[in-house]
C-alpha cells in the first residue's frame, strides 16, 4: 500500500487537515467525499498520528480504496479512490 514518491497517483481533490486532531480529519473527509464522484482520487494530508488507524477504517467502512499511505517528517499522506 505504501508507494514511492515516483508512483503517487494523480488526484482530483486535496484535503489539508494538518494541525487538526481526531475526529476532525475524518469529519472533514466525510464532507469532502460528498462533493466527489466514485472513482475520483482524494489526497489527504494530516499531522494527527491517529489518522494511521482512522483513515484505513474510514475507507473500509465506506467502501473506498486506500491506494497509498505514507509518513514523512510528521506528516501523513493518503490517496483514496472513492467507491
């Protein structure tokens, strides 16, 4: 699931949740995906370590595909294909 920077997927929307803590990143993700179409890819940037647990659960529960999950310098990057 972790990709190198060379192979990161193209994305149609980006959500920056840096500085926010649980449950805010997931709440904002719920709102963002409502404005998107199935098959589109959402990039999420976060600083809350809880997102490493919450984002995969969010995807699994709602039928989205977590394409990539990465951490770099205290930031977490997720690429999610909407189901």
